[in-house]
C-alpha cells in the first residue's frame, strides 16, 4: 500500500503540456474549458487540481459540490463570483475558499478569466475532511515520531488525573 506522500508524488509525475494543450470543453457550461493538473486517482481521492478557462462574458451557472471544499486562485483576467448570494470580485491573484455544499457561480469579465481550482476531497463522498486529516496525521507521525515530553506533568496535575480515574 502506498503512503500518502508516495501518492502525492505519483500525482505530480504527469507529463507537462504546453499552455495550449490539454483543454477540454466543460460538460455543462458552454464557453468554459478544463485542464486537469492532478487527478483525484493520483492522490487517493484526497484532492484534485484543474485549470478553468472561461471565455469573455462566459459563466459557470449556480452549482455546488456537496462532498468537496473548493479553492480558486485567479491566474489571469477578472470577473465576479456569486458565493451564496454575495458578489465577490475576482481579479488576478485573488484566492477564495468555497465551503462544502455552498452554491456559487462565476462570470468572467470582458477579457475572460483563467483560474486554478482545487477540490478536496477529489470526488464527492470519497474521502471527507476528517479522513484526510487522519491520513495526514498518520503520515506525519510515521515520518517524524513524537519525542517524549521534556518534563513530567506537575505533581498537582498528576494527582488530579489519578483522582479522576
């Protein structure tokens, strides 16, 4: 069985493509193209990352990801995201975290917009945040075991613990 670190490294072995290669039409939103960078299968379902290119004036209509937290980083262009009824301006360099199951939509400005989207967990229902935290904690403990405390607990605290048993 691969460790979490090995799965992350595997996800980063995809052959690079030029900026113009690898884009596919979004199955639901006309004028929107997707380019996968890290697929969920490579991370054991922990996360996936893709580029999203929205044509000038184009939009991703209201939608939500029930089992995923989504993070957007605007690479170029500008636009507006509607996050649960609140308009948020998007411009190059903007970063937004969209909570699980939160309805959102995106409309690109007159020059279009490209953003990087990270979904955690990669597939709805595949691995929730608590599972991901446990996996990260196990991997951290495996790589750097905890040292014993330098000092024992103070005497009054030890006595209180004994009394609580």
